């Protein structure tokens, strides 16, 4: 029941975040022309990419060591704080030295001032990633959800003030993003300190164990991120920032379908890490088929409303985003399989299979993108993503079926008894709602005598 409550809590948070992120996207599209919107997209994506390059898998190892290995939370947090500060500071300095090359290629369109703001953000960004992993490791998902909600609402307010009240353009929006992200990181530190005291320290034996496990997760996470975000940089390299804006709008809408598998995955990894080995595969298969079923419904809904939502909310200037949107949606559904199954392999310290699947997909993605983007533009980027997503999921599914001795139907196809459970759940919810409404109606009819 706790796992179900965690998933529902995370999913409810994701639903709210969908609305907040949608408002942020519409706000930026309506106040910035496509070229400036593309520049902002590059600035907002860059910290994630840098963090994935330089984090040696500590985000995942924190969860694994505290869940599966039951290492002391205080020691894990102390190491995380030191590593975040050291790694991010060194990285920011190196990137500053290489700024001329970076701004001429993969971040073409950003100014030196905007790039500097992104580098200032990097230490706070790394601290936030590590602290969020601590909240997941101790399964304090109420605090985890709170941090995410407050962070995005802060970003919405900051963007509104900069873009609407003060009418600043791309540079102001980049500043708003940095300020909101710093505030969110500080909140994350405060929330973790409520659970585990924050103390700087370096526990060498634990560090070695973290890096040994984390390196496998490092490769997996980095390759996965590049599969999702590589096109932003390739489009900036081959085309112009306006095309980046169109593609980012399409991916933002298409990836709404990932809120479901992402919510499941956030709660599933610590659950599997603490589950007896003989039960891991059965639980994974059950969660996977439910996730695919719900994600399929979500992608169908996105396909139905997408052609109306883009011109209506973002404006006629963003019509070109429709082409990559419809190409990406089948790939979004296929990646739901990958997002669930990769947690199974990570919980068993067998990330090499996830790495193999992700690397194979990245090779396909880069090769196809290099050929298709110059020819077909953002449509070519979407086609390469679709093929690479399907390939990664197929590789991981075959490996899971071999390890588990389960059939593909057990893993992918919703069962009749599953649907019966859905019906029973909805019936219980409806009964509770009906009782609550009946209670309120009764209270309204019973009025106290005497006028007080």
C-alpha cells in the first residue's frame, strides 16, 4: 500500500506540474519570438546535460546504498555534499575556459553573459540533484513532491515577473531561470536537513563503493539523457535557434506521456532495491503492463489535442512543431517499457544491460540525426528519436524476458483481472465520494436553532 500511495502522490504531483509547466511554456512562447525562445531552451537544457556528464552516478548510488546496502544516511549525505561542491566548481571553471568554442557550436545563439549565468547555477544544480536523490532514498516522497512543486511555481512566478511585468527578453528569462533554480536548491537542502543532518565530510570507503556502483549508472544516465536531449544541440549546430524552439515545444508536449512511467520509476527503484530477489521480476512485470496501458491512453489523448493546442496556446508562429510531435508520440509509448525495466536491472546491480540498450539507441540516434537533420530538419530529428527509442526498449525487453522467464504478454499486455481491479478501485473511490457528498448534504439540511 505504501508503494501505491507513493506512486499516486508522485503522479498527483506530476499532474499539477503538467499544468504549471504548460503555463510556463505558453508564457515563454507568447512573450518571446521563436529565436529567443530557442536561446532560452538551450540555456535551460545545458545544466542538465553538464550535470549528467560530470556526475559519477552519485544520484543513483545514493538510493542503492541506502536502500539495498543500508549504509548510514549521514555518511551518504556528507559525501554527496562534498562531491557536489567540488565537481561542480571544477566543471564550471573548465567550461568557462572553453566558452568560445562552446558558444560557436552546440550553444550557438547564447551570449557570454547568458553562459556565465548558467555556470553560476551549476553548483546549486548539482546540490539539488543529490539532495533530491536523498529524499527518494529515504522514501520521503511528501518532501520530494513538495520541493518539486515549489520549484516549478517559483519558476512560473519568476518568468511572469521578468517577461510580463518587466518585459525583458531572453537574457532576463535566463536570469529568472537561474534565480528560481537557486531558490529551489536551497529549499532542497532545508528539506533534507529535516530528515538527515547536513554535515560536510568525506567517507573514503563509502566513496569508493558509491563510485563503483555509480559508474554503471553514470554511463546509463548520460547516454539516456543524450538520447532525449542531443537533438537540441544538433539542431543548434545545423540549423538556427528558432528550429530549436519548435522542436522543444513538440518534445515538451510529447513527453507529457512520460509523466506516468517517470512517476512509477521514481517510486519503483527504491521499492525494488528493498524487495527480495525472488519477487523483483514479478513486481516489475506487473508494474510494466499497467504503465504501458495508462501511457497508451495518455499518448492517444496527446495525439487528439496536440494539433489544436499548439496554435491555440503557443500561437500560429509555432505551427512547425506539429510535425515532430506526431512522429515522436509512438516513440514516447515505446520508451515507457525502457523506463520501467531499467529500474529492474539497476536494483539488481546489472546496469550493463540498460547501458547496452542506451548506447545502441544513442549510436542509432547520432547516425540518423547526422543524416536526417540537414535533410528533413526537425522532422528528421523526430524520426531518429522514434527509431532509437524503439530500439532501446526492444533490447531491454529481450534481456528482461530472458532473466525472468516471463512471457512478453505478462510484461506488456494488460490482463482481464487487471481491468477488474481498476473497476473495483474506481467503484470504491466512487462510493467514498458519494458518502462524502451525502454527508455534506446532510450537514447543509441540519441548521442550528437560535441563530448561532
